[in-house]
C-alpha cells in the first residue's frame, strides 16, 4: 500500500476540542476514535503525534499514548519513527460488520421497544436532536459522537452489557466516509432525522415500524461505508 506521510497537513482536521473532564489521554483517545469513525483520519496516511497534538492544542505525549491505545484495538498501526497509520477495511469487512450489527441490533431494538417505558426512552431524544444539530452544522465528529450515545444508550435499555460492548467495538472499527458526501448534497440532516422517527415509533410501541426503521438505518450505514476511497 502506498502511504503518504503528513508532517504538516494542508488543512486543519475537524477534531473536537479536549476538555478537563477526563485525563488528556482518555479525551484524546475518545476524540481520535470519533474522528477515525467519521472518516476524518484516512487509511494510507501516516499521522504524526506532534501534528495531531497541534490540532488539539496539547502536548504530543497524550496523543502518542492515545494512538497506542487505538493500536491495541487494531484501529491504527505504528509506523516506526514516523507516526501512526489508520488500518483500512475491505468490502468483506464492511459486509461482515453490517451482518453482525443487523443480527444484534434489529431484534435488540425491537425488544427494547417492547419492554422500555416512555420515561426510559424519552431521555434519548436529547441525543437524537443533537445528531440533527450536528448534521445541520456539518460537524461530522459531533454527529458520530451523538449517534454513538443514542444507539448505545438505546441498547443499554436491553440490559445486556456484553451486547452493548460488542456493538461499541463494531462501531469503533467502522468508517463512515460517505458523511462528507451527504453534507455536500445537503442530505445529512435527512439521515439524522431517522433517529427521532425511530424513537417516536419505539415510544408508541409500533414494533413493525421499529423493525423497519432500524433495518433501514443500518442499511444506510453500510451504503455510507461503501462511499469510501
């Protein structure tokens, strides 16, 4: 694979700011993972810790530590004396991820719709609306983070933490390169609004609509993965 080493990227990356709530290492790891899923960090490019540190406004040490954490997760690989390269995904990988997510999330979401109360579901509306807000701003990293909070929060109501952990890992390994295309076409808001429609169907216990909406949503995700390099 041809690689391009970035010492001074031509344009600023869309990385979220780091705050004081968690350790810098945790914050940077979390932010880099979101940027990776959003497609801000691309396969075949070597990213140096000092350059990324400059984007965050922090020292290079927590960035190196964060990248090593992502390397342990199999999301990036170390390029000796240069930095870190995002590991690419094959079409088969994407098909496999989609199949697993469909097998897990469709029945789990329907089950939550059957058992969860409106009082349990309604707090998820904050995240659903945050997804739309991020879509309107074209903030892909914020979009991914709010989407993560919505779906993992929804699945947490199932009561099986191993299920949630599995979906969290699958999401962290995904790449949504097609989000930029949706922003350019003005269609990201339309996609974002699917979340509130799903939530409304769940609160109404319209199980047929819930199953259709979550299946359609996961299908959209796969198509976004396909709009990569």
